[in-house]
C-alpha cells in the first residue's frame, strides 16, 4: 500500500509540486533582483550621486564629468545585476526543466543501479 501511495504521489501531486516550486523560485529570484526596477533605472546615477553645476564654466564641466562617471558606474552595476539575474534564471530553466523532464524515470534509477552493480 505504501508503494502504491508513493507512485500515486510521485506521478501526480509530487510532479506538480516540483513544477510549482520551480516557478516560485524563479519568481522570487526575479523579484529579489528587482529586474523591472533595474531596467527602469539603468541610466540613473549610482546611489543618486549628482554634482550640482556651479556658476563658472570649470565647475559646470567638472559637474558634467562627475555626473557622467556616476551614471556610467550605475549603468555597469545595474547591468551586472541584470546579467546575474538572467544567468540564474537561465540555470533554473535548464536544471529545473531537466529535472521535470526526468522526473518520471528518477524512481527507476535506484533499482536499475542496484541491478547494474550486481551485473
């Protein structure tokens, strides 16, 4: 009776639960990295570091350079975070998808490895 219950769970609720956990993990990763916010603020200054322009030409040119550097740093950091999120989500798709595809044959691996070891 226990074996029948396990088989019913494995090929029914267990398989659906594995798929829903994979989707939930992907959604949490997407939200934790705040991907939509990263895209919206991609060209924003890093940590809102902005140099206000002064009255002289030298102060204004220094402010433009400082602000350009701040935006470049912000762009690089946000782009790396977006790429890390994409890489992690890609790994979830590949590894989780492979797990879901191989899910039906996983219970057969134990007995087949035992038989293979004896032969």
